C-alpha cells in the first residue's frame, strides 16, 4: 500500500470549492435580501409621505386642523400616527437586521464545516503517513 498524496489533495480542493460555492450563494442571497428589505423600507417611507397630506385634510374638513386651530384631538391623532409610523419603521428595520444575522450565521456555519472537514482530511493524511511508516519499520 503506497501513500498517495493526490487523493488527499483532490479532497482538499473539492472541500474548498464546495465552501467557496456555498459562501458565494449565501452572500448573493444576503445581497438580494438586503435589496428587498431596502425596497420595502423605501415603499413604506413613500406611503407615509403620501399619507401625511391626506391625514391633515381629513381633520381639516372637520374643522380640527388649519390656521389658527389648535385641536387636541388632531394633536393626539398626529402623535399616534407618528408613533405607529415609528413602530412600523422599526419593525421593518429589525426584520432586515435579523435576516442579515441569519446570513451571517449561515456563513459562520459554512466556515466551521470547512475547517472541520479540512482538519479531518489532515488527520486522515497523517494517519495514512503514520501507517505507511509503521509498515516500513515492520519490514526491516
């Protein structure tokens, strides 16, 4: 039984290629998720910007908003609108952050798997070398 380093080298290259492919796919999915999240956040901001004038008109028609009018009802509704908008914006941003953390975790798992597989290959190669050395010593 002869020691063949090419078999171990093929496994190292295959493991490295698999790791590179998994990492690339993970980073691409991460970029797509970031783009999608940014788009959703932008759509939300546009909808809020479009809702603000309508909000004022609704209260203006009832005489609760306008020049010289100080309506507690309007001010309370405006505060609630602002709080709800801030909550929704925060949730959207938190969703984006959590999704990105998931991609980070997946990338760390890929790296951990790669390191473990490479260590296994090195150990198997060392065992093969040791076995060959013992065989040679036994021949003497």
